[in-house]
């Protein structure tokens, strides 16, 4: 697999979903964001879930140790 830019990647996650493990509610990945407080800067960050998938796949392809 080749690395994808962010504008290419959303077409690959169009049918992907995020599932709440307790309520089993489903959300479309391309319409979802993760909002969290950065542990070092303590600033609130927003990241598109589709971008997280892109980073995960690219890291997995590069055999990075941080991908589990």
C-alpha cells in the first residue's frame, strides 16, 4: 500500500464506522472527530478519525513499533 495524502484518504474510509462499545451506536468515520487534551501541551486538540486511520495504516506499513 502506498502512503495517502489526507485528501485521498477519505474515499477509503467512506464506508467505515465508529462504534460505541457500550451503547452500540454507530457513527460514520468521515463525519467523526476525536477531541482530547494533549498530555504535554495541555491544549485541546481535534483530529479527524479518518486521519487517525490513515496514520495507523501508514505506520503499520512502515513497521513502526507504536502501532499495535
